[in-house]
C-alpha cells in the first residue's frame, strides 16, 4: 500500500509539478543559388605604372569566375577588347581588328577563377592562367590589348549559332561586359596622361577610374550586357567595389570575391 501511494505521488509530481518545455528550433539550411553563366569578376586598370610591382609595370588583368553548379568548358568562350577613342561616339563592339579577341581553353571547375593577364604584368603578383596582349609600353599602343587604361571595354563572349559577332569564322554572342562603347564616357579629372584621359564613371566615382582594381560584388550571380546597370550610379547600386586611386589590390587575384 505504501508502495502504491509513493509511486502514485511520484507520478503526480511529474505530471503536475514539472512545467518545463523542451523545444527544438531548426535553422533552415542556407540555399546558395548558383550563377547562370560565367561572369567577369575582377579587372585591373592602370594608366600609370605601379611602383610596387617588378620594373614598375602596368599589371592589367581580367578575372572570370565560374559560380555555376558545374564545370565549364572554356573553349566555348572568348574575351573581346574594344578601346574607345572619344567620349561621345556610341557604337557597338567591333572585334575585327587583329588581336582584338582571345579564344579561351581549359575546363574551369565550379567556384574557381580564370585569369587573363597582360604580357607586361608582374607575374610575381598576378596569378594567371594565360597571358594576352602587346608587350609595348609606348603611349601609341595604349589602345590595344591588353592595355586596360580606363577607356577599354571588355566583353565576355560565348559561342552561339545565332550570335552576331564573328570571331575567326565562329559566331558568338556577348554575355557579360566591363565597359561598353554603347555608353558615353567622360574626361578624367585626374592627372593628364599622354596614354589616355577617357573613362567611365563607375559606382559613383566620377573623378578618375583609370588606376583601379575592380571587384564584382559577391551578391552578383549572373552576367549582364547592360553596362549602365552594372556600373551603377553609386557604391550601393553598382555591381562593383573599387580600390583607391593608384592603390591596386592584387590580394584577391584568382579567388572569388568574398
């Protein structure tokens, strides 16, 4: 009998006296949306030489990033180069000049970068996959690849039977751009140069964008051919983060923007 009363009382204690509740908060997993295609992820422009590089070079380069869910065959892609000569002439990209494009190769794994560096780049600082362009340092050659001096528009092209750009007998379409000859330029307010004084205002920087490193924001997942949208009007709506003037930053070359 005592035993029955004891166990009955114990059961009532747990039923009535225990008010604690155990809850389980389940944090949903972070879903990362993959990119739809390759993007231009980093660019270095330089009208002046960088004194911190070997032989004070102009370490121009273009970086591509594969943010898609699968490896990409780069033989389906090319980079086109078009240097504008004034502020107001609006015309489409033209890759008919010899050396104005480079066809790519290699398989680029997901979440990896591919870097095209200028022949004159400091290779101790610029980790690269291929080299492209003139070895000339004269001002007269400031508008040929890969002289990214502020007035140079870069196009990422992809093979497409319906594409309007003929590169060596193969049709391509443009999928992403940095700079565009279809968007008006402005005269730099920086130091006058014999090489080039034309530039696009980017991310609200209207004084001088000729000596910068540009990083595509990590929130940008997809390419665009709309340079007005890409460059933006201020640091908030631009797709690009900009280094300080003549404060080139090579620490992220070959790495996705964080």
